[in-house]
C-alpha cells in the first residue's frame, strides 16, 4: 500500500487551487494565504508513491463546528478507493463537531450516505458586465475605517463560529476590497470583493436590511475590475436573488448546503452572499 495522507504545507495549497481551477471552481488569487490563516492544518493531501493525487480541506472552527471543501481527486486516480480514504481522514479530523459543506450536484447522494442532510441550495449568479445598481443614501466606507472588533462582531452574527484569523486576512489580502455601511445602530452591512482567476467574486455580503445590502453590493460592483462578477446566494434569500437579477446576473452554478449534525441557525434572510463554498 503506497497511499499516504498528510497535511499540506503552505506552499502546496496552491496546488489545490490549481486543481480547483481545472474543475471550473474559479478560486481567488489570494485564497491560499486566507485559507491557511483559517486553519493552518485544514488541507490534507493524498499521495501515491509520494506523488500528490488528491486533496480535501477540513477546516476546524473550534470545538463545535467544522467545514469540508476542496474535495478533489485527479481523474486518473478516481474510483480506486483513494478518495474515500481521504474523506475519512477529513471526517476524523472534525469528529464530534457539526460539519458543513457545499456539495456539488454529482456528489450529494454520497454525502447523504455519510450522514449529511440538505438544508438549502446555493446559487452562483454571474454577469460579464453587471448593471449599474447605484442606490441613494450615504455611501459605504472602507472597512478599514472600522475597528476590527466591530467587523468581527458583525461577522459573528452570520457565521456559526469565530473566524478572526481568517477574517483579518480576507479583509486585507492583495486586491480585496472590503466595504461596510454604518447606521445609527452600528454596522448595517459588510461586503468583500476579491479578484479571481476569472473576474471577481463578492463574498461575504451580510446585511441587516435589503437596502443596506444593495448599497454595499452596488458600491462593490462599481469598484470591480473589468471582467465577470459572481455572487453566491443562499436560495431562501429571495431579496438577494432579486438583487442579483436586477444587476443583470444569471444562475451559473449551484451547490447544496448540507450538514452532518444539527444545522446552525443562521439568518439566511440577511445573508446575501456566502463567503466561500470552500470554507463556508
């Protein structure tokens, strides 16, 4: 038996991103550093005679929650049991936690066999050149004008666990644009745009009201570089779907948000853009 499973080194995470790009997942240009910050040991690699053949991420967000992503095997090594060994290693790393994932259509039946249940669909909306959706009212400000504590507290309303190390990287990574909308009650919306191998993605986009979401969304679109823009929307948020459609975006891809264990009680009606299919 020459199959090995170990943690990826920081320099190897780029290989996982290359494999993801080959599958059409369109990773961000600075994702490697951000994902490593979330959990330095999250990425596992399967090797065959020391040659990398597959990967998976099992991000540990603390004692109660984890998230699985980046489940990939090179095509010539599929169907040989190597992927299942890698899957079991990821599940073992997150044992005794509620585990989330965003499953592609082809794998959802297999995830159900491992104890995952569907909560909702996520829909990726995209447009080659989104329409100008500028909104009246005070404009958003750069998130750097807020204290990190303000941002982290706001983020925690929408995510099942603290993720401060990741958030620090995500807000300030090269090319990332982070905007916040303030109101009398404090932070009303937060959004981040990041450059990707094709165009850019907006995520997260969290907002207390549809109006606040649209203001930040419009401001991020106005700052987006040339190329397509994508937004990953939880299907139950009909206001988010309408916002994307009003900008000329159309569905391009879908996943299923699934959980093993009790699903976190997240405010889906106020989640307008998921941070990342890979990390939740």
